[in-house]
């Protein structure tokens, strides 16, 4: 497939590959070259209950900082917050201080996954009071945030991941309303909701969302169910993409699979999203049948990069503050050393070389 020759940046990637940091750096460079990316945005998740290898990674924000250093001008990074294992410490002030710290260190935004369906019963809803100061600070300071909320609606059915689980005890609408509650308090919040908010069966709600909140964007990271849902009512969703062409952002979730050590899945995710937006006919990718919703070049330019830049306020990746981030390096090395595996230690040794 010969894709459109337009500028493209990936606003949603991770670097979870199960390999040493220097090998991750090589993999990321290869992905960027193969995909023709101008920039990528690395989203960190220091605490995730669904990660295949381990749920808590004390080194993840440091690794994103490292990538920004190694690829200046090419990497944006959104920091994730880490809850304390002592619940009483998880106050609004505790999380606000983390956000202030990472923004001072040179991160470009904040990533949150805390309120999603497989995480909320541990970390709390997005509208939980302990996150209120974070959203308030981000809104007042125009800090871009990206959140992963909700899940595909079919996941509540028997045989799917949420059926019979604690996360599945709440409905799709419960998770949707959790985000709306935050936006009602902070209507000017600069917010991208990943995976189209898993709202591909909820055209009216997605329309209402974008009509009410002018700084909200949707990214189209692969949740392959959504491509199938779009095809069920292609004229309606085509009209949606045309009407809200300024509010849809390209992303792939490349690097979210820890065991994709060859990078084959990264290439497939790239083809999946670009094929959805550009192919003339349905195609197969990663075992999914993808019906395309081919967009004209003027809209592709917006989705692939211009909308992301508008969301970021037109800013280039921020400069790094090594003195600030060195404090985290020292804390991880001294306080959490016994929680690190051998690979973490080797990665930290490499990170230390940039300070």
C-alpha cells in the first residue's frame, strides 16, 4: 500500500518492549524510520494492573526522559503518576506534586489510566477527589492530558475480559460518566481520550462530548472493534469524521505489547490505522478484518499531525531539566533498589550516563 505523502506523527506509543533500554532505543529508531514519523509521543504507565510482566515500574518515567534526551526534538513524553502502597499517602496533594515535578523536569503532558475498567477498583475513578487537584492544575496551566478510559462494550459479555470481574461490575456508561463528571468541573481541560473512548457504538454520546467540550480530542489507537462498528453505519461515522476532522488524532499503541521484541506488531499496528484511513477495500491485519473509512488528503493531514500539534498548543518537545529529574533517579536508585530486577538495574545504569 502506498500511503499518502503527508507529515505524520504518532501521538500514542509506549516503550514496554521486554528488552534492555539500548535495544528499545534501536527499536524505536527503526519504527520511526519505517513509519516516516516526524515525532512520537511516549506515554508512560508506571503502575498498570494489566501489564504482562509486572504492574509497577519505578523506572518508566526515567526511561521516557532518556528517550527525549537521545532523540531531541523527536520525542514528546507524557508522564504517569505512581500511587503509594500506603493508601493514606494517596492524597490530592500527593498526586499534584508528582504532576508539578514531571512538568518541571521537561515532560510535555500527563498520561492517566487510573480510572479505566481494569484499574479503577484499585486506583479509583478519574472523578475521585484525590485526582481533583491534578485536573484543576492541568486545566489552569493548559497541560495536555491523555487518558485511557472505558473498554469495548462487548467486553462485558460472557467470554470477554470484563465478564464476571470487579471491573465489569460497573457498566460502560458508568466509566463514560466518570470522565464527564471531570469535564463538567473542568470544561476547558485539554484532554485526549484514547481508543476513541471505546464509543464506536455511541454516536450520539461522542457527538455530545465533542460539542460540549472544545478542548477534548479522540485518538484512533487500535481498538479493532471500533473499525467494525464504524462499518455498521458507515455514512453516519463518515459524517462524524468529516464534521470533527479537527478533533481526531492519529495514534497506534505501538510498544504496548511487552513481548513484541521483533517489532512485527508495531509495523502491523501502523498498517492497521493507516489502512483504516486510506485503503480502498477491507483488509486483514493481526487477525482482524478491517473495513476502511477512507479519508481525503486534507483530513488525513489534520488527523496525522495537525490536530496533535493544535492539542499541544503548537509547541515543540520541551527542554529537559536534568537537575530536577536527577532527584527521581537518585530516589529510585536508593529507595527502590531492592524492588528492581536485573534489567531495571542495567537500564538505570544507562539512564545515569545522561546526567
